[in-house]
């Protein structure tokens, strides 16, 4: 019926009821067809690759691969090719995973004319980084340090040069690390937040609704993600009372020195 996969109607009379296995097959087929169209659009033309790696929610390392190329209309196109599970993030492992993904879609490293990564040693290392390993096979695969990562590093450096801003961000980082340092403290945070939300709802201070009041963990900022500091501040504001409860627990347990240092 052309409807997005949103919400459920699991009743017997539902006209939209589809078995989970069938839904999975439909999504897999759509993903396969989309990837095929992307690869066909690139064909035998030259292209660049953008790669980054990160952990998923199950603490498994994954490598994301994006293709950047010029289409037949002369427009610069960026398309997400896929995620590849990697056992570790060494340069050799990443290259093997990339070659496996390319072989699956009949792409060749010899057609690569550009590489864009962050500044980690396993990515841009002069001798053993992924950049160097690919350059050995494709001399024209020029490397460019990811501009988003460069911008973030510049913003962090400038902010830290301002004493007040630097001290503030440092304090926020210490609080985030302190609260999330153990399962016990995280459990106290969740319990406190549940009680605080209940009281706020009871007093009419906040509204209830789908997707609201779900934040129960402090987000940690990362130097390579320029928007992460904003997310950290938002989560700290929403959990402020609960964070105070955790700090008071730490003080009562004689761990105040951790807060200071």
C-alpha cells in the first residue's frame, strides 16, 4: 500500500499485517536493489571512498563505506555503500574488509582516485595506515583528511584556549566520566531519573507522550564528533537533578576526591 514501516497493528483484522520474516525479506530486497543501482551508477568510472569505523550498540566494530563520484549529469554524488563487520580496526583488517565489500559488488581498488578518513594512525599512517596500503595498489588514490574531523579538532583547540570555556567543557567531561564510571552509579542515575520524571509528571512540570522523557544516560562528548558536545550538554540539562543525586552518593561514600581531581 506504499506505507512506511511505522507502528503496528497486530490485530487479526489488520489489512497491513505482515509476518516479521516477510518484512525482513522486503527490507533486504529493497536494500539489495538500492545498492545495485548505486553500483550501476558508478559503473567503470573513477570514484573516491569515505571510510569511518565505530562500535554498534552490541559493542561490535563496524566499518562504514561511502562512495563519492560524479554522475552522468556532472553532479557530485555521495552514496552509502554498506557496513562491514571487522574483528579489529588495524589497517590490514580494514583493507581486507574493504576488498571483500568491493569484490561483492564487482568494484576495483584500481578505480579509486580519492580517500577520505579521520586522522587516526591506522587510517592515515604514513607507512602502515589504510591510506598507504591503498596507495601501494592505486598510486592515484590521493588522501584528504576528513574536513568534518579537521573542523572538530579546530573547534576543540580554539575552545580550550579560552580559559572559561575550556574549564567548563573539562568539568562537563569529568562529570560524564564520573557518573558513568560504574554500573552502580548508572543504576542510581536511572532510578533517580525515573523518580524525578514521575514527580515532574505528577506536578505538571513536564508533558507525557510518545518518545518523551526517555533520556536516562549521559552522552559523552568525542573530539572527532563536533556535534557531540551539544548532545552532552542537552543530556546533562535534562538529567541534572539525577546527576546531583549520583554525586551526593559518591560524596557519602568518601569518593569526593574523584570529583575534585
